[in-house]
C-alpha cells in the first residue's frame, strides 16, 4: 500500500494540500484514507484553461469531480515539462515525478498555480467560523458509521481527520468505495450550514 503523508478535512482540503506541499510518497508517518485523484493522471481530462469558478471543488466533491479537476491540473504540469513517473500499484504520474525532484519541477508547478483546484470554503478554518465544531461533528458521523478515525493537528493552525489506529484493515475500510462515501456524506452533513 502506498504510504503518503496527507491530511483530510474532506476530500477538497486533502487534495489541495497534497498538490501544494508535495509530501514524500515513501515517508513513514500518519496514514489517512486514500483520496481518489490524489495521484492524478495527466492523460485524461480537459487540457484547456480553467477559470476560478471551474477550479472550485464543492463540499462533498465526488471522485469524478475531483478527478476532472486534478487531471486538468496535472495535464498543465505535463505541458510544462513534468513527466509522468511510473509508480507502484499504478500510483505514478506527474505528482510522483514532482515529489522525486521538487526543485527541478517547481517552475512547472508554479506556472500551473492558476489551475490548482480550490477546496470548498466550508472546509477552510479561515473562512468557516464554525470549522472546529463542524469537524467534530464530521468525526462523530464517520465513527457512528464504523470508521476508525480521529482529529489531529496538521502542524499549522488547522486540524483534520485521520485514520486511527493506522492498521491495514482500518485503511482498507476507509479507502473502500463504501468508506469514501461515508466520509463524503458525513462531510456534507457536518459542514452544511444549519
């Protein structure tokens, strides 16, 4: 199983963080649910310009919505010279190439900054004054549905939900189609304005 240090306050925040910070795919550390589209494929999806409105992921984004935006984003990287590195278990692509040589490919990533998908505003603690309460509600929801998760600080002023304990079984359950749907529905339920 690919190890990746990524955070999750919902699909959108995780994907933005993963693309922006370029964490080491071989790093050991806390594991979170695998998010569809996080490794991206530059071969699919639109290759044209993406406007700000088109970059905005909705609250509770589906796998298809996430994949569409990240495929376009990584296609931009490829057009600017980031190759698609082969990876284990089909988890290669331009993101893996970038992680292996960030200094070399940073100019290409910078050139595509205006195409990077934007997370839902509800998932941004700077835009959502009830973020902490909403995150606790989301955690309770996923736990009530049988997923073993906890809230952790991510090293900044934000927190996110992580799979815990990080056993193979817990990760597999969280990464399953059913587990992803539970997380998506709990995110929508918890972060939708009441």
